[in-house]
C-alpha cells in the first residue's frame, strides 16, 4: 500500500506599507508553531482551508510555523532572519526524518524588510537552495506550491523559485480560503502527474492604488475574465494569476503583474501574457482612482433621505497599514454638522480614560490623531460617555475580507462608545479593519440604523457594507494611504510606470 504524500506546510503573511513611520517587530507577529498549526484546520483562513483539504486528500502534513501580522510599517530584518532560522531548521528536520513529497506555503506576497525588498522571493530562493543541497542528484524535484494575496507585488524570484503559487481572484477577498483550497488540489494534481509546472511572469508598467483594484469593476473585472477564458482555452495552463499589486510599497517590483503556471510551451504562455498586458495598458486609467476632497463631497450629500450612506476614507485604510486613528472624516462630520452618523477610531488612551466612568457623564477627550504625521492631530471634544465593552467578536461572515486575514474571530481590545452632537464614536484599543459587521453588532450598535457611517478602507469593506447600505462615497482626507500615488516619495520603483509617468513612455 503506498504511503500518503508527506507535505511540509508553513506560512508568512504581512502586507508592508514602506512609507509609514516606525518599524514592525517580531513581537507584532502572531506565531504558531508545529502541531499548534493543526488547530486552525477548518477555520475561515487560507491555512484552515489548506489543512482541511489536506486531510480530505489523505496527506501526511508536517506543520512548521506560521507568522502573520496586520498590515503595518516596514519589517525589521531580524523578523525575517528569525523566521528563516526556524523555517530552515524545521525543514531540515523534516528532510532527515523521511522522504518529502511537497511543500505548501501560505503567503501574502507584499512583505518588505529594512534591507530585503522581496521577502517572499528571498524565502523561496533560500528554500530552493536548501532543497538542492540536501537532495540526491537522481531524486525528483520537490514541488513548491502555495497561495498568495491578490495585492502581492509578485517578483521574478517568486516565479523562478516556486512551481505554482495561486492568487486570490476577488477583492474584497471573499475567496481567500477557496483559493488556498484550489492551490492544494493543484499540488495534489502535481503529485500524481508526470510533469512539473513552472511559472512565467509579466509585469506591465502599471501601479494602481487599492481603490482601483476592486474586482467587481474595471480594470480588474475584465482582466480576471480574460484570465479565466485563457485558462479554459489552454489545457496546459494550470492557473492564470491576475495580481493587482500593493502600491504603498516602494520596491522595484511594486505593481500589477500576470503569472501563468503551465506545463505547456513557453511561447504559448508568453502570447497569453502579452494579451493581458496589452489590455491592462488600455484599461490603466480606470484603475487610477483618486478621491475628491471630503468637504466637497459632504457638502453635496443629502441629509434627509432614508437609508445608510457609507463614507469611505481610503487615506486611513487600516487594511493597507494606516493607523486607523486619523481624524479627517470625524472633523468633517463635525464641521458639516452631520447627525445620526458614526465613526470608529483606534484610541487606546481614550479607552483607558473611560474605564470605570458612569454612563451619561460628560468627559473631555483628545481623540485620535497620533498615528500619522500627516494627520492634524487629536480632536479635542467634550463627549457623552455611553459604555465600555469587550472587543472580542465572532465574524458574521466567514468569507469576509477580514476572515482571509484572521480566521473566525477578531479582538479589538477594550472598547468604549461615546457621542458628540449626533455623532457616535466607537473607540477601540486595536485598529480594526471595517470588513465585518460583527465589529459594530458585537458592541450593541446596528450600523444599518445610522444615516452615515465612516469606514477606514478602500474596497475591502464592500462585501459587508453593501448589503446594508444604499451606496458608498469616497472622500480624500489627510493620511498615509492616499490614492494619489503622485504624492508618494518613491525611490526604488521601476520607471517609467503609470500613473507616475505617462502610459506612452
């Protein structure tokens, strides 16, 4: 009876905003090691999907370690070196204890360290070198497969030193777990096939802000439809990846990319990649979405119509690494005298000040404005205290964008609710991406009952909020995730590139 395939599994997940102040440290990562990883089996995360599918396929899983952190500033070099030390040791032990049939990695694809711009590429390169040094000359290559985020900055090294990495296809990332399952089945296909796939990469000279990368509209909608058609038309194409890129990373490879995983002819794949690149160039202006000033937008919004309008503040996009405490939209709500409105701001200092207070008390607070030098600073208000609450909530949607990052639960830390002249302010101790309505329902607030709710996002909130609102409006405020990429001081990004340069160049 044949032995079940023995598969080494690990994860490394961080989306790095290189223009933020400060650094991200080892202690900022959630580390899961060894058999503890198996407890994630079946949850809403990509890793949960991999493990559940691996069990169904009868694999013998060798779990190594998983390190994940929320989007934030550039990562200290020591973080990656510590990760690699553990990863490499675990792989060596795995190789020594018996034959290894495959490797599966759960990645983000846009992680950057102080002196390593292409962290995933370097990880894969080191992995390939370690495998090469330990394998017998006559032995078969060990396939390296995995899944990665649609907002990765996919690099030549990532293509060269892996066999098949599979991108999410949706933004918001409702299909993150599904994509991981798809990649797992592709590795199983490889284990039973006589051919090893490889990846061909194309990088058109385009960078789009996150606001331009929603998959329900162009340019991404058309490009993804083309990818599925190309995959259908070419049986040798195992996967056709459309990767939107992460604009807030200053690296040479930042931007849009296309990858074809194939066992067929290289020229066939290159022709398909050219079609995708040519179409992306034609659609490029549609992805360069820039918001109008908040005061102009709010001045035009009707106040007396029923239903919820979601006011989106991309400059403080928590899912892109922003601090979640910028005050531009709150200030505008106050200035334009909006009522029945709500915002959420990360402010652990204010939450601590409110502990032990009695409901109804009037309290002076300096709210937000500490996380970005681009913000004008805290808003000083005399607020009415409503209540404090625990911030650990169960996600209402197991396919939400947030589930792709954390699984089934999220902890906002201690929270407090205050009111100011018709504006409800939810204060959290941990910045919380507004991607699941459980954030508000857990603390006793029904967001559908407000007329206006401000969300610190770009596109990823829409799966949750579109179901309860009559629409979204996007506004420009001061913050580190502005959609106007010409405002960012790129130094390493390849040039020319649109929209920093004209498409004709």
